[in-house]
């Protein structure tokens, strides 16, 4: 059997969204893939600091994280890049000019910075662990920018005309998140480290942020619980992740 290079999204693919734990049959599938001699990696949009505990807990030596800008290879963090500074700064400035609150992550940590309490006043507290640093003199002009959070309602997004210049997602209705959206590029970078071939890549995903890694050169598997857009782009649609979708797909394709 040819060696394959497997890349798995975390949330909704490897994990049960109800428990936030890895689906037991998915753990068994990963073990069997490794035993069969395949390369196995996570591919997640999560920031490194959020993904590292999952990587370590479940014994993954390889991980594409930070939306493709972070690379763990053989247990070591090889790179973790911020987003394009000029473009991100332009979005930040436009959002402030339009009157929206903005939080800025200037490093790989739960800390976010703002020059006012406007984000909190309009969007409330973020639904994940966050350390807020509010300083009226804060300006990210000389800082790295890893993520932006803009408290803009969905029906007003067109006002932010620079929105599409930076990768963005809306996981919460209260705000728009700007971050790296380059999982495919992260996978290609991982192949350079691992010495793999593009035609041997297999990717598993479930949500809109996985669309960017469903490249026509890869073999793409959408989970049964995936969004319709991903299923339409997939080479194969598996059962739902909590219904042993990963294990069954690997078994069906004779990857074990």
C-alpha cells in the first residue's frame, strides 16, 4: 500500500462537539493508520496555544494549526506566522472609523488588546478563555497581528469594504473573526517537512473553514455532519463523525 498523508480537522471531525473529546473510533482509526505506515496530522484553524493541548493529549506528533500558519512536525513547533500586517492593520483602522469595537491578538496567547471597551459594550464577553487588555493608547501599527475580532453584525458586514482582503469567519453572531485561512498551504508546507507527495494527501473536514483545504489534488472526505458546501466539494462523504465516520471511511478505502 502506498504511504498516505492524512490530515484531520479537530472540531466536528475528530471530536464530538457535545463532549469536546476525541471520538473513540476516530482514535482507533488514527492508531491503525499509523500502524499501517501512514503519516497522520491534525489540520486546524485553532491558534497554536489552543490546539497544543489537544495535540499533546491525543499523541499527535504532527499538526497544521493557526489556519495553516503554524506547523508542528515530529513533536516540535517549526513555525507560527501572524497574518499579513498591512492588510490586517487596514481592516482594523477601517473598523474603528466605522465605529465598531475591535480586539487584536498580537501574539500566540489568550490575550487580546483594544483601545476602548466598545467591543465589550456591543458584543459582550467572548465565549472562550480570553484575557482583555484595554489601553486607550493601544495601536497595533508596530505589533504583529495574529487575529482580529470585529464586533460587527452580519447584516452590516458590507460596510467593511476591506473584509475580503483577510481570511475571516463568523463562528459567533456577535462578531467577525479575522485569521489565517490557509489550511491547504499549511498542508503543502507540512509535505515539504515530511517529504510527501500531493497526490498521496487525504483530508477530512466538516465545516466552511475546511473548504480551503479541499484541494482537487487531494482526496477529500467530508463528514456526514459536514456543511452542504463541503459535501458538494468532497470526493467522498463519510458517516457522521460520532457514528464512526472516520473509522468506517478508512476501513472502506482499505487504508488500514
